[in-house]
């Protein structure tokens, strides 16, 4: 159950990172700092989201 909760938390953090990157992309002025933050938040969001979904998917529910 702990792995499943960690997976849910990672997936939520990944979604938040991807939404922030998208919002920054849509409202950004195109400066170097803005591009770097979009890339960093986009990559980290994708990694967290994929790891969270993988944990939720691969963790079996066993009665405790």
C-alpha cells in the first residue's frame, strides 16, 4: 500500500510540473530563463508522472 501511495503522490507532482511548464510556455516572453524553466519542469514532470504511473500499475493489492 505504501508503494501505491508513493506512486499517486509522484503522479500528482508530475501533473503539477507539466501544467506549470505548459502555463509558463503559454504566458512566457521567450527569455533564456523562461526556456530553461520550461525544459526543467517539463522533463521533471514527465519523469515523475511516468514513475508514479509505473508504481501504481506494478503494485499489486494484497490483503494485509
